[in-house]
């Protein structure tokens, strides 16, 4: 049966919004909405959902979708004059039928290419011409790969600068059982304290309350260990030096209309980003930012997770 199924299919999602479903032969899948160029689902070969999407999100433009992988472009948060997290997440993207070649062999994986270009109306808000190409691919082991290519197509000779994030919402069993490895001892800007700079102390990051931090100059590999589910997410990134860690906890959760009161227990955002040093492109220049996610069973022995294996393993 599955061999007859198309690897990439166009379907109607919630409220009739168009989405693309990518199937990988061993059973993993991903879904991407044209609204926002937004990945809303990533399932492993057992059909288990790996991303969190709020039960309260309405899938109603112009509100962004709460969950999955919103794209923050050309502005992260309120770090500039635009709406928070920029506009890419609430624009309608198109399927890119003829994308420029990738230097890697990623075309051998099941994938879809999307493109966002500004309309005349958009140019009034951010007066720059650009092409934002997004490739969403599934590897043979079910790894989810997102590649963003952003090109300055200004004809007036002007450069532009932007900040960026893959605002990934991971699904976790219980936030108090989760730890993040790879960010310990790094500097971060604390969004809860006017983005004052601190240095992370001690061990892996665990969660006992609201967290909203921008870690700076982070390693290319970060692991999220879900003790209860015995699952580890490994996040690999390229061109994205920063990493935001966010969980709203109970008070903020209650204040968000599109987020369930208790849903904070079952999600964690770890966002591969370029924030501290904005990316500047001259006309004709292109930036590339790549995120690769895998979900692997945690190594677990004598009641201890083995972070070394997670961080050094392939
Ligand atoms: C995070 C920010 O990336 O996104 C938080 O660090 C913010 O400060 C969160 O609250 C959610 O943002 P939004 O715009 O999707 O509600």
C-alpha cells in the first residue's frame, strides 16, 4: 500500500488551508502549511507526533499557527520596528517548482520547496526585495531537515539586515522530566530581565518555571533529553549561532488565547537562531540557515541518561 502512495502530496488542512504532506518510505512523515511555510507535523516511523501544536490554535490567518515550526523572519521577537517575530510566519508561501540547485545531495531525499517573495503591500512594511526559499526534507531515518536560503534581490543597490529563528516546538512527555544538553556554561540574554547578559552555571538545563533565554554562540549540536519518554531529540544547525529556549509556564500559558492552560507541560521550544549578530546581505548575496532534527531512543542505564553518547554519537 505505502509504496503506491505519493512521496509528496498536496492536501487540505484545517479550515481548508493548503498543506503538503511528505511521506518517507519507512513510514515517517511531515506536514507543511503554505500559510507561514509552517511545518505543523513531524512523525516518526511508528506514527508518533514529535512536534507540539496547541489544541487552541485556530489556523486562522493572519494569526500565526501556535506550535510546529514557525519561521521568524526578518525580525526575531520585538528586536526592531516590525511585528513580533516578523511576517514570514503569517504570509502565504508558494510551491517553488524550479528551485536553484543545492550543492549537497539533498535532492535524493523526499522534500518540498517553498518560496516567499514580497508583495507591493509587504514592501511598504519592509522596503526590501528578497527571495526566501525553504526546503523541507525527510531523510531515510526520518530526520527532518529544513534549509532556508534568503537572497537580497534589491535593485536599488541597498543591503538589508535581518534576524531569524526556526521557532521549533518539541513535544515532550512532562517538562519537569526534560533536560537540555549543550548550552551549559554559555552566555545568554534573559528575555525576562530586559535581555541582560548572564552566564549559564552548572549542569544541563532543567525546567521548574518560565524560561525565555537567548543562548549565544552555541554549538552546532544540542540535545533535548525526555527522560519519561526515553526519547532524545538531537538538533543540528548550521549558519545559526544562537539558540532560544522558551517555555511560558503556567501564568503566561493562561494569558495566551491560543494556548491551553496546561499545555506548557508538554512542549519546549528550542529555536536555532541568528539574533545577536543580524545577518546583512548585499544585493545578489544569499544566506543559508540549516536545521536538522532527529529523534532517537535515549540511552538509559542504571537510572542515568548518558549525555555523552547523545552528544558524541552520530
Ligand atoms: C519566543 C520568545 O521565541 O517566542 C518569547 O523568546 C515569546 O519571548 C515566544 O513569548 C512566543 O512568541 P509568540 O509571538 O509566538 O507569542
